[in-house]
C-alpha cells in the first residue's frame, strides 16, 4: 500500500489574498472558493481524470487556504521550496517581491537558496533555477 500527497493545507487570515499570491507564484488557478476556504491548483485539472493519475504516480497537489482565527507566531516546521523554471533565482526573487513576498536573512549569504516570507509571514525557499541556461548541479 502507498499514499500520495494530493493537497496541502495552509491556515491563514485571508484565504482569498493568500491564494491569489500563491496562484501567481506557481502559475495555478483558483479551483474552488468560498469566504473561508480557497483551493488552487494547475489549470485544466479534472477530478475524474485525476483519480487515475493519482493512482499511477505523483501529481501536482492542490493547495487549500483555510481561514483560522489565530495568528502565526513561530517559524514553520514545514515549508515550500520552489525553483524557477524559466529565469534565474535572483530574477525570481525580484518577481516574488513584486507580488508581495519579503526576503529574510534566515539563509546564510553563501548558500544557494533565499528564504522568503509570503504575505502572511509563512517561510518558503527559492532554490536554484531549473532553466537550462541557469541550471547547474
């Protein structure tokens, strides 16, 4: 027996705003939305087809943003790592800052990644580029 990651859940104060941020970061779209819960995922995702794909192997998970009353108070124990696919890391960091993310000093300067905060203060890392002209091991 085995399982697949099919959804990630993020507690937040403003699901719609945080979903819009992450949809822009990941090139996802809003799949379902109400006042307290917003789901984003890849465009064209169809649930009937999804079941067969999930059973055969990993698929990109959807992300749920759920309104909760409490504020974030400590560093996340789990975070997202993202890698740009069509530009270099620094250009991607600049794009994310324009979307509302903030750079932190949590990664030492000599490291190849940048630690950032989303608009609600959740940590995430921007790793090396996967674009062919920028990719190196």
